[in-house]
C-alpha cells in the first residue's frame, strides 16, 4: 500500500505508485524549505507530471510556505 497524497493527477499517481513505500515516506518528510533553511515535511501535497517527472508541491509543515520537489522518473 502506497503513501498516497489525495490530490494527485492520474499520471502523477502512476509515477508515485512506482516508488517504494519507504522512499515515498522519505520524499514526503524531507523537502527543503528556503524560508526555514532546512529540511521539513510536506503538508497538503499535490502531485503533477512536468516534462515526464513527478512534481510534488505543497506547504512547509513548519512555516506553511510553499515547497516543491521534483522526482526523477528513473
């Protein structure tokens, strides 16, 4: 069973489900926040596909600023 954020496009969900669960959890818990200047967890994660890669966008769990992570499809 995957760690599945609720607001993924169908294409993003397909890419997300190819990622091992432990890596999914890591991706959701370690994103860089430029405002906080350290790694934070995502909140309100959405997933889309941009140029063939999975783009995760959401809010910083600490300051609620915008954060994003681009996941290489390979």
